[in-house]
C-alpha cells in the first residue's frame, strides 16, 4: 500500500473517532435534555397532587362523598378524576374506577377508560391516595396524556436534531479529513524534495495559528539551521581541500624531485626534511580542526572552574612581550581589579593567545597593542585592541568561519591557515560568551563579553 494512502487512512480513522465521540456526546446531551424535561413536567404534576393531600386529609365522610361526587360531574372530570373509597376498597363516589394497591401519599401512574363523545378512550393518569381522619380514602388523579404527547413530540424533535447532528458531524469530519490530507500531502511532497537534497525548500505554511502551521514553522526554523550548518560544512570541506592542496602539492613535488634528481645522502636527507615540514603543516591544520570540534562538542566543560582573566592576560603578555619588543611594538596591559569568570583556564589562555597573535601579525612596527580585562554591569569583558589595518565591517562576521582569509593584501601575505579566530569563536560559545569586532581608529578591537551565568 502506498505511504500516502496509508497516511490518509490513519488520518481518516482519527477523524472517525472524533466523529464518534462527538455523536456520542450529542446523544448523551439529548437524552439528558429529554430526561430533565420529562422529570420536570411530572414533578409539577406531583406537586399539585401533594397539595391535595393537605386539603382532603381532615375531611369528614359525608362531606367527602358529596364534594367528590360534585367534582366528578365537572367538564374537566376526565382530566382531573376523583374517587372516594371505604376501608375495604369499595367505591363510594367519584369517577375513579378502582382503588390502586399503592402506598398512601406517594404519586403513581395508572390508566383507565372513560367515554368521550360516545367513544371509549383510554387515559393515562398520575394519581395519589389521600388517607382521611374519617377512615375513607380519596384518590386524586391528574391526566398526563398531554405530557406523553409532549414527550413523543420531544423525542421526534430530538431524533430529527440527532440525525441532522450526525449528518453535520460526518460532513465536517469528511471536510476536516480532506483538508488535513491536503495539507499533509503538501508537507510530504516538500519533505521528499528536502530529502533529495533541496535544502532551500521549506514546508508550506498559511500564516495562521493552526497546529500544522506552528509545527511547520518549527520545522522550517530547524531546516534553516540545518542548511546553515550544511553550508558551513561545505565551506569547511572546500577550505580544507583548498588549504591542503598547496602543502600536499609541494610535498609530492619535493618527493618527485628527490626521486629523480637526488644522488647523494645529503640530497635525500634534505628531501626528507622538506617532506616532514610539509607534513607538519598538514598535521597542524588537522589538529586545529579537531580542537575546534572537541571544544564545540562541550567535552571540556567538566574542567570548568573559577578563572581570573587578569591573571590569564598577565601570563600571555609575559610570554609574548619579547616577541612584541623584537617587532618594534608596544604592549599595554589594563587589568587593575581582579576579573573572575567560570571557565577553562587553558582555553581562555588560547583565546588571548590567538587574538594577540593576530594583533602581532598585522600591527606595523611602532604600533601599539592593548589587552584589557574589566567588569561592567556585572559582566566580565576581555578586550584586545591594536593599531593595525583593521577589518572591514563586511568581513567582521566572516573572519570567524574556518579557513576564511581577509581579502586585504596584508592578510594574504601573512602566514596562517585561517583557523585561529574560528577556534576563538568556538571557545567563546562553549563559555556562553559572545565576541565582536569594532573599529579602534586605527586598527580593530576584539571584545569578548561573558554572560551572567
């Protein structure tokens, strides 16, 4: 069975259960309405009958016979019958035929026939037996034929309403099933296109607050992130291929020259040294990539603890100050008060080391590099500023991507493999910090801002 048909059947079954629940609820509602209406009408009749108990309870025998005989001759005698019976159940007066074997003062149903315009008619009554102090028992009746007719009319009306409700429920269920299947088919088609590699395709939405729309929006957001990650992976793969092509080509060319031209042990030793150097270049690139992957996986969070940023800056400055002096650069450290964060000291040392290494590469002789650790509004900040050529605003986000190299002549001429700032960005993410680049006029400022947590 095709998947689309199977999904449609499942959806139709779900809608069918909803229809069944809806119809069952409607039946229960209509039954409750019928019961409440019928009970209310009978309750009203019973209240009238109980009112008769107080009226006749103290009546005398002769008075009861005379009054019941008079009531039995009225025009409404057939709808409001009365009867008087002695202690043995013999009728003394009235148009109630027999004394029913029912408890006193408790309403009950009974039937009896009477003549209406020369025709024998069976009537349905609600009656109550009233015991009197004189020893006779009076039966008071009340016709319930109108209530029975009303009940039948109500049943017919409810049945008609039930039929209409069922038809409406089936129609609405079929419409909902059709609309849901149409939406699901559209989503399935889009999903199949995405699975074939069209990562720029998105699930269709209607801009409503419908559950499927909200789910599609969530999936589309996830697809945006997946597409972004896939593009990053493609960029990294392309960067790896491009970055490793030169050293691998040089390695191969060197080995090929050695194989064809080397004649002495010194020639072979020189070729081996050159091959080792090129291999180290390749291994350094892979080591940097693996370090980025390890950091972004969060494997180093277990070693997190209190770290003093001012201490880290002092250690880095102490290590790199001779190199800066050799290149004719001035280094300034601004870390007056202790600034503490939660993190990994080795990783944060690597952040400062990479930022400072970039500043040393691009700052011309006579320039100045400033390292600062500060606390602003309970937020820890780490800043490295230089007086170099700076980074163009359009490249300030791109430089954090692996293997990205700025288009400037100075950057292209500087040795490196474009992974330093990628490593910095990965370490910042694992520390819950954000890093930004701004203009130092001249040069650039690298600012790392740590979160409150």
